[in-house]
C-alpha cells in the first residue's frame, strides 16, 4: 500500500508517518520510485505500536525508539529477557527527578526481605517503590507494612498472570514483557477504579 | 488564630488563603471585626486538603470546589462520597483526547456483565478500560477475556484493601479515596515490576 493508504489504515496523518520514517520509528517501505514506496501490514502494526506506546504508555518518541531497539535486538536469550525489558522500563518510567532518601530505600529492602520476595537488592524499582511509598506517607494515607503485604499478595497474582503469558521465543518475549508491562498498567489502573466501585457497592448492600 | 497564623500553620501564602476564601474553597472564620476573623484547626485541615488535592492529586481549583461541595453537603452517605471522589478522578485523569470506539466500549460492558461486577454502565472508567484494552490489542499482546478475568480477580483483591481502609468520616473518606487512588497507583506499578522479577526467578528455579 502507498503512504496515503497506510495513513488511512492506521489513523495517523501522513505528515506524522513521514516524521516516524525520518526518526527511524518506522522502517522504510519497499522503494517503488524516487518519491514513492510500498508499505505492508508490518508497517501498519508498527505505527499502531508507536501510537499505543505514545498515547497509552505516555512515552516520549525518544524512549519509544529505545523500546523498539530492545524488542527488535537479535540474539537476546530468554534469561536476559527480563533484565533487558526492565532496563527499558526504567528509562521509560523516569518521571520523578527526586530520588528516595536512603531510609525509605532501606525500608523497602527490609520489607521485601521480610515479605520473602527474591529481588536483586540493587533493582531500580526498589527506589521507585520507596518514592511512591514516601509520597503516601506525606499524604498520611496510613499505608503501613501490613497493608503493603496485602497489596503485594494480590500484585503477585497479577505478576503470575504476566509471567505465565510470556512467549518462549526470546524476541517475542522481550516485546511481550516491555509492551505488556507498559500497556497493561493502564488496564490495571482502570480495572482498579471499576473494582473499587463494585466492591463498595457490594459492601453497601451487605453492610450494616 | 489570625490569617497570618493560618498561613504559617498551613504553609500557604496569605494571598492564596484570601483567594480560597473568596472562591469558597475555605469556609469563613468567626468575624472579629470588619477586617479580621478568627480561624481554627478546621481551617488548617481544609487548607491542607485543598493543597493535597491540588498539588498531589493534580486537580484544578474548579474540580476541588466540586469535591468540597459534595463532602460538605449534609447527609452525604458513604456510597455517594466514593462515587463523587471517582468522578473527580475521571476529570483528574483526562489524559487521552480520543474516545474508545463504540465496539470496544460495548466489549467492556459485556465483559463486566459476564464477570459479574456491579458497575454503572455509563461509568467513565469503562471508556478508559476500553481504550487501554484496545491498545493491548493493537500491540497483539493476546489480552483476551480469560486473561482479563484473571487480572480482574486480583485487582478486586486490591480494591477490597482500598475500600476496607476508607475512613468513616465523609470528608476524610473523600481525601482518602482521591489521594489513595492517585498515590497508590505508582506503588502498585512498582510492586508489579518487583513481583514480576520474583515470580520469574522462582519459575526459573523450579521450572523444567
């Protein structure tokens, strides 16, 4: 298909597609002449992926480029899939400029040990969790270790679903872990709002 | 206390406090003279709430006014408080300009009904979920209804923890729901990354 058709198929303006091509976010089509090229389903898929990462995942185009690099990197073995994916996710999630203070990070490490999770103590998400937990403390939300344990138990169930659906093929696996983690976050956020409504309505009905 | 003391106590500038008073975000103090009034702890709490909703929750002052209206309305029952807080979160979370298409929204409504959740069919988070699910489809993540059921089961556990920790007092409840929903999201996101690592390490160890 020509660029205009790719635009119609993907819902992305021709000017934006040209920008994607220039930036290497979209692989070139098969050259037909000096001014035209032929695009196929792989281009439609890629454009939809870039859109999803940008609009739903909220990633910058520079970050999306890094994500695409990781998921198309040849020769990644399955053992390194998660680490590669996590490195990308760390870059993607760099939202907060402030680091957590040392005390908060240590609290998370202690909590993880007590909770029995097998985690690299230098994992960058420990710092993310420390910062997020600190913000809850500042807002006096009463998020203590006991409630963290209860959340963690349910989140472990979610992670079990995540891991069980990772494909065997390494390239597909990296793609799945990176995209699945980023794009399923908004699904879980929306589900949480809906579940809160369901749970509080049910509580109203059966409550005192 | 006088306005200057309320400013010192709450960390909010006098000019801002006067603005809050004019806009009705802060209830008037007890009149002492034509130019001065007396403020108490209820004013300190209210100013802190407005600040938290504005700075941490990212809400506009117009939205905050609507939340305050609901929580100060006499006879507000617990269910309405939670729903008002959720409406507030919808406005706060208005990120994506595009709506989901009608088919996606209907798929979510059908899934909710089949799953047995008691949700207002016009709930705006249905549209959020539809968009997020659609993005997963575009990325070919294989997020089918069965996997959505498994996620939903665990998220319902999270929501049960959320709802069980909501305080009885309506004003405290709205504060807790709005801030708890917004600030606990990043906690759950970080926990999911850590849990994925734990679950896949455990699977590597016990796997074939």
